[in-house]
């Protein structure tokens, strides 16, 4: 797992690294554009939304949403990535923050139409992922949704198969989503939908159960 300094050093080459992995259909970013497009297309069914991005990186997704007129608030712990994203979104509210400390007070009282996170939550254990996600639910508007795109697998067998296929580059410090395991950790009043996009990535839609 990269620390803040590691992400700062990686920031300038991050988008290129993602592109190479995505274009070659390789772990960990196979399906990256499709995953971001699925989230983008869901949000773009409405106009002028209030959006929170958890771990926005260089602003690849939120930069497009910003350009479309949505209001963007974002958290990321890399100062360098924030600088890059700020050039794309000069009027967005971009906050340097480490999620190991939970959420900053300034966003806890806000309401968001969508809270999105792409390729950020796999740095945390499943227990802490779910803790963070359930803390986000009260920040949603009545019709709001959490949209999570990340390295993810339907089953533990799929996870292990990918790990074995990419054993020379597999990051053993990460905690990748596995649908059958992550769903069991949510409380009963949370609904989770999932779509597998590539062999190592997919999109979760998390909403409070009505």
C-alpha cells in the first residue's frame, strides 16, 4: 500500500500507468474506462447535482462531472494529486484528508446526491470499507446513492484466480472487494447492487434500504 509520499511521487505518472494497464486489459485497471463511464452515465441522468468524491486522485472522473456543471467536493490525501485535479476543477472544494481518520467535520453535515469513490477503498480492510460506506449513507439526499468502482471480484475463487494469474505484479498489501464477502458485512438496512465490468473490476451501488 502506497503512503501519502508514494502517491505524491506517483501522481505525475498515475494516469499513464492506469492507461497502460487498462489498454492491455491487465490487473489492476482492466475495464477502468468502462467502470468510470458506468458511474458517469448514472450521474448524468440528472443536472446540477451535489457530488462528493472519496479519493478523487487526479480528477479523471470528477473533472468531467465538474465540466458538466455538477458541484464537486472531494477528499484525497495526496497534495500533488490535488494540485493536478485543481487545475481541472478550480472552483471545486478539494480537501486534503487521510481516510484512516474517518471523515472531516465539514462534510458530515452536508447532503450529497451521489457519493462516488473509484480505486481508493481497496487500501482498507473490508471491515473498515463497510464502516466508511455506512458512515456515508446519512450524507445522502433522499434519492442519493453511493457509487463505488474498484478492483473487485464476484467470488473468492475469482480473486484467487486473478492473484495467481498476476502473481509477479500482485499487490499483497491491498484488500480487494469480493462481492460474496463484502455484502455479508453490511447491516440489514443497506441494499447493495453490483455489476462486474472486467475480470478484475466492477461497480457497486449502495443505498439505504427503504
